[in-house]
C-alpha cells in the first residue's frame, strides 16, 4: 500500500514524498481511512510507529477544504501532555502541510510568555497544538473561539491520565462543538482509557497495533547491577565512552539529579545538558535544538522528556534511575531504535530493585539480560539472576535468611561471607559511601562528596 492509496489530498502526498516517506505504517494504514471517512477513532500505538502522521495527515486533508464558518478560531485542536510532544506535533503539521495554502499552525504551551500567546491567538488559526493547563487559561479568558472546530485530537491520552490532566481535557472538550470528530491515541487501551473514550467519543472505531514486544525487538536491553552511587557513576562513564555511542539520553528520577549529573558529565568532557520541567521554554527549546543538530552528545532528562523527542541519532538510552511505572520504561527506551533503526537501552539497578524489574519484564513480555563489565563487577550478588529462571529458595537458603541464623544475616546488615562477617566490614553499610541506595535517600548529594552521614546509615548504626 502507498500513501496515494489512502486518498489523501495531492498537496499532502507531495509533502510526505518530499520528506522521504513512501509506505504508510500499520497504524497509518488503519487509522487514516477511518478518519477521512469522518469516524471517531481510539487507537493504540507505541512511540516510533508513525502515529503523529496517522492523525495529522487526515487532519490536513480536512483543512484542504475551506471552512464555511467565519471565525479566527482553530479547525483542528491537538492536546498533548508535554511541551516537547506539542512542539513535535507542530513541526509535523508544518512539514506535512507545507504545500497547502495558508495553513497557520500555532502552539500554546506552559512556559511561553502570555503576550506572545495572545498575539498568536489574535490571528486566524488552522491547527492549534496545546497542553491542557495553559489552554484552559485562554478559554477562561475568552480568547479562543471554537465555532469552526472540526477535529479534536487527544495525543498520548494515557500519559495525560497519569499526569492528572483528564479533568482539564473534559473541560476543554465541553467548550468545543458537539459535531466535532474526536481522535484518541494512547500507548495502551485499558479500562481507564475506555472510560475517557466513553465520555468524549461517539461510537469510535477501535484500532490496536504495535504490541510492546514487537516494538522492542529492535532495541537491545541490558541490565547492570550497581552497589552505590559511585559505582553507578563509573558504570555510566564506561557506557558513554563506548565509541558506538553517537547520542544518548540519560534518565534520572528528579530534576535536581538531572542538573547535577549533567554538570558532572560536562566537567568530565562530555557535551551534556539537562532537560526537565523547571526549565523555561526558551531553555528547553535551545537544548532540544542542540540535540537535534548533533551539538549535544548526552541529554540528562527526567520523564518529561520520555515522550515527544524524536531524534534519529539517539543510539543509547540509559536509565540511571529506573522509572516509577513500567509503562514509562517503554516510553523511555523508545527514544532509541526509531524508524526501524536499532538501539541499546541500559538500566542500572540495585539489589532492592528486583521486584520492580519483574514488573517491567511482565509489562514488556521480555527479560532484561544482566551484564557485568570487567573491572566494574558489583560487590553484592543480586538476589536473583535476572536473565535466568527464578527457582524457589532451598531449605538451606531459607535458613540463611532466618533472623535467628546469625547476627550478620539480619536485614540491613550487609551480605555475610563464610566467616559470618559483612563483606564491607561494617554493619548497616551496604555501600562504601555511607549511602543507602534508592531514590528516597539520594537527596541533594547524589553526585557530590559529603562528609556527613546519611539518615539511613545513622539509623542502621544505632540499631
């Protein structure tokens, strides 16, 4: 099947042909005909499968016919959970609609100055791409007229649900005409999404493509166990110095850690910068431009960047901290292996992350093979080998775990060797830098030397 077979407007065909696209992806093949026919659609598609074009091409097809309603308001409204994704959608609309006459695409996002947004909204708008919170501000001020709105698109609806935006989305939808066509795109179609669809869509066509397992087949997943923060940093340095790394995204749990780690990497000679929600829009845009132009080798980001970054040269994604939710793991590593390319996803984990790793593996349907780098072996043996069968513990193993089997086998007292002493020589110290491992105790000294003792260490010593 070709794009010509989808009966899109010739001007759109010209633009996508110029962009180098010849064959529609499965989500495009299934969604575009339904949307051109005017049906509401709810679709499940993973990142990197061409879902943006799946809704933007039929949206532009609608714009090829002039509206009969006189208004400055938008004809197409796309809601996204993050600013990065909104800018990606806006860029796609401009690229695919470049040969359509007088198509005006604007973005209304948090972090942009209000005077600039007011100026953009004062002129006729064809496609409006927005994050929900900022759009509601303008709706409440009466700055947007939805009289001629024909299509409402909810992009990454599951993410908007996770981020608590669904009430805002419903408020926005209530301000639009009931005659609109509504599209819902989500990584998964579960009960929560079904409830949202029942409120906003009318007898939608349901489309599901690109299972989690199929999407990850072109991404090699690796797992490295880390003893402590110092060990993590050494592992990261080793991974980033591999000559195969062209560009990489490193994910951290907090904004503060992203800033600190980016500063450390820059000091070590890497071209590195941070990206997180506390940065203003100008800083975020400048950082992403550097990444896309190849001027930035390492982007250190929080989950705000897990969706919406589409850079072909991202060869590695590194989970410095594991994500809170298994779904976010898929979206993070989906930043590599784009458009049929291969990629590598590396995750760092402690012995305490075993249960969390199991949830990720169940969600993806794939095991993450554990790797050891010579010279950087973890001191503490994982509770189970992640890439092997998980057998039930033997009677001997159960006895060793018993709180009555000896002082050094009690939880929190390190790993006992044959002499009965903790390997690190101190009770209560799992790591040699006086830190317990995990997001909760890293604080503001995640990557700095600290002569003081951490709370977790102090409590262990007093027991």
